[in-house]
C-alpha cells in the first residue's frame, strides 16, 4: 500500500511538472493581428506590424497610407473590412522603408500606388519589388513637390519639403478632415532615424519641418509614423526640437569638441525634456560626418 502511495505522489508531481513546463512554452505563432481606431468620421488608424497605416473611406473606395511590414496585408485588409466593404483603390507610401511599404505587393495590381519621386527611386533598389510577382508594389504615380489625389471632399494633398528621415518623406493631408499623416519625418517625440543611405539629413530635417509648418494650412490633427495621434502644435514643436539638436551639435563643433564629447555634453532646452533621446548617439556622429567634421 505504501509503495502505491509513493508511486501516486511521484506520478502526481510528474504531471504537475509537465503542466508547468507546458505553461512556460511559447504559444504557437498565429496570424498577424492589427488594431484599428477611429481618428475622424471616415479616417481610421491601423496599428501593429510597423508604421501606422491609415484607411481613408472615400465615395468610391478606400485609400491606404502605408502598408506596414511584409505579410501584414491580410491583417490590414481584415481591419478595413470592419469599417468598409469598398475596394482598396489607392496606396500612398510616405517613404521607402520596409515597415511602411512591406505589404504593397499583397494588394491587387489595379490599386494605384503613389509616392514622392525620390521614394520611388529608393524603392526600386529594394529586394521587395525585384521579381515579376512583386513589382506591382512599386509606385505607379510620383510627384516632386506637391500633388492632389482625388478631388472634392475626398481630396488628399501630398507635400514634399526636403530631406529629413529620407530624401522622399511625403506629408499626406486629408483636406476636409484637417488631418495629416507625417510618416517618419515625425515618428514620435524623440530623435529621428536619419537614413543617410536613402538621402536622410540631420542638417536639413529641421528646415524641412519648418517649411512644412509654414507651407501647410488648416491641419489640426497629426498622425506620426510610430506613435499616437498628436496635434499640429506637436508637429511644429518637433521641427523646433530638430533645429535645437542641430544647433547644439554645431556649437560643439565650433568649440572644437569631438562627436563623443558633443554627445556627452548635449543639452537641449527644458521644453524637450520628455523627448526620447536614444538616437542621439547615432545622430550626433551623423551630423558631424554630414558637415565634414
């Protein structure tokens, strides 16, 4: 009897251990799941899987801004289908990076893709669109400084004011909704990623943002590339932040400091105290190199 009791205890402990071990194993990978939230009456932000995607419901279909990472097309479409059964008619890409153009190819070749001309050239260098099966994910239509897509109450104004995150950062304004998707020239409140391989510029980004702030009218709501919904004042302040960052770096250069010394001594106005500064260690040396120092 005692032997049976011992065996029962051992068996019970073994079962418990197996249960705990099973609970600690990672869950099987499932399908990509996005989230959707309403920004304005016919404008929705889809998050997850890279940069913020917007779905704009128009009279004749749905316009998407950015398509996240590769293999997120179905997740985007699933969320669109919760608010509209109309077809996807256009994709607007804010810039070339794979977390913003990665699922272009998922959508039908009949969907018109629009991007700034430099972005189109940058995308042409990507492996994403290098095969006959994926080349329809490249832009069909480009612009240099400004372009209006659609018309009337559905009008979308596209702007380009110069290099920043890349050399093709499009600002996408939904005219009637007073709302703008800024892409990654305004990703969040923090140091930007300066993609020098695709024409980004730590010297010019502040001026490009200032030109945008002066040149775009009647916007009150801004969708950053990777953050929550913000205001026009936040966008204007972000330009000030980048100009202050450049001024501090230039002052360090003038004082004869190395890039490492400039980074160690970096101090910006108190109004930017809440900004994320993780990218400073990359951006200070990039600005030094851009200025030939």
